[in-house]
C-alpha cells in the first residue's frame, strides 16, 4: 500500500513516488506538481537577499549557457 504525501504549496495529497521532491540539506520538500514546486522556489528566491545568491546565480547561468552553446554547435555540425 502506497502512502499519501502532501504538497507543501497547495496541500493536495498525492501518491508516494509521484510529484516533485527537492532535498536541500536535511530538508525534503514535496510538491504534487512542477507548478507548485516552481511557486515555492520562486517565493524562496524572492525572500533571499540578492547578495547571497549573486555568485551561485552567475555560476548557474554560465553552466546553462555553456550547455546551450554546445547544443547549438552540434546542430551546426549536422547541417
């Protein structure tokens, strides 16, 4: 029998193994959908002092830009 989990954003119950789970440190964050996970993360980011996330934000943007650049290069080679 599967247990029911509860979405941290809207309170909806959903079966264990479904939904979105984020683990940050010792915290397990459970959401029934991507949209609820996004709402929660957006609220957290709006609460964080910009000074605290500037470094990680720039690093993450750089990593994703590099991935996109590699994808673009692969597309160019195929043509």
